[in-house]
């Protein structure tokens, strides 16, 4: 069996209770439901659902030096 890791998420009490009820109704564990969904996402079988707009991870902006064009233009001791 592959090594596993504990994965914690924060959800409301109401959402937890409803998810637990759903799992029990379908005779499956909550962990199995989540793990199966993750497997399906990773294999490309299922598109991500319920993703809120604006929650995507953003790429880090690259910093541009505003004085880059003039650096090296002056000689220390002569110009300043």
C-alpha cells in the first residue's frame, strides 16, 4: 500500500453534516468520496466543479527596475 498523508480542510458544521449524510446514504466514507474525486481530477476524467472565480492561484508578478535603462550611465566620483 502506498504511503498516505493526512489532508485537513476547513468547512462549516452544516456542510460537514450534509456531506456525512450524503456519504452514509451512498454507503461510502467521506474520505473515499474525496479521494475518488481527486483521482478523477488528476486522471482528467472529470473537470473541476464548484471552483469560484477569483480563487485561482495567481502567478507572481515579476519586478522590473524602473531605473534599469539608466543604470551604468553615470560614473561614481565623476558624475556624483
